[in-house]
C-alpha cells in the first residue's frame, strides 16, 4: 500500500531531503532542518542512539530509495526480483529500472514538479508514449520511445510551471527533451553515474539477498 501521509514526515524518518514535493523543497523551510530527528514520540530518543546495526542501515536505505520513487513495498520488491537475474551490477540495474518508469521520466523531463504530480498526469491520460495514451505510471520506457504531453494538456498550469523551473536545471545526459513540442525520449539506458540520487543501492541488494 502506497504511503499517502505528509511528505516531510518521510524525509524526517530518513534523516535527509528526499525532494518529494518538487520545487517546494527548495522554497520552503524544510522540517528536516528544523527537526533533525525521526517523527513520533520516540524520535529524539532514537536520534541519541549511537550504534546502528547493519540490518538497520540496509532497511533504511531500502526505505529511502523506495520513498524517493514513490513505490509500494510490493512494487519495489517486484522490481528488484525482475532485475536480479539481469547481467551486470544488480544495484545499478535496480536504479536504472526505477529511472525507466514512465512517472519518473515525466518528472525528469520537467513536465511535472514531482513524481507524485507525474503519476497524476499519467493517470488522467495527459501523457502519450509513441503517440499512444498510457495511463500506467509504472510503464517501462525503452530507449528510443517518445514521451509527449497531449495537445490539450500542454496548457495546464502545473505543466507550465514545472517546465519553467526545470529550464533552470540540467537534464540527465541519457534524456533528450524538446520543451517547444512538450516531448522527449530516452537516448540510452541510464548508467549509475548519470542517475542523480545519493543512495547506497548495494545495501538494498544485501538486504534482499539474506
């Protein structure tokens, strides 16, 4: 079941900014900075504990990555099992699979301010893949496939504001975006060095390998 509570609570639980609210994470005073401990009545007590087990480190890293991409536990586990048999480094394959999700692609291309907003756009059929409407956020995008906002959806305020903010940043090297036509495509499968998230994905592999 996907978490639907306050986004900042998740960031506080992981002890770092997960940027779940898009541009608001840059403009608002972050609760992580004001209250640098886990939420709940035992949050401050937990923060004073010095020793953390290896299992706890692995679990927290899994939770952090899962929350960044907005997946349920079942979705995350299924993704891991799907990539575990692929050649290469399993941790890298996991992140590449998560980055290839349609909701993440819409977010990375700047058409949505957050992955959550991207999922809403997809669910309401505002997004097309190779000129066909797709309403599945977990759709696995392949290199060469074109992602485009529907003609009638290009005037949405949330899309325009997201593009304005995205224009100030850099687009990942494995993506090509044409903001004039509200379209983009994956040039190649994302490599670990070009995936802009701070994560220790190997800890997730160790957790699931037990």
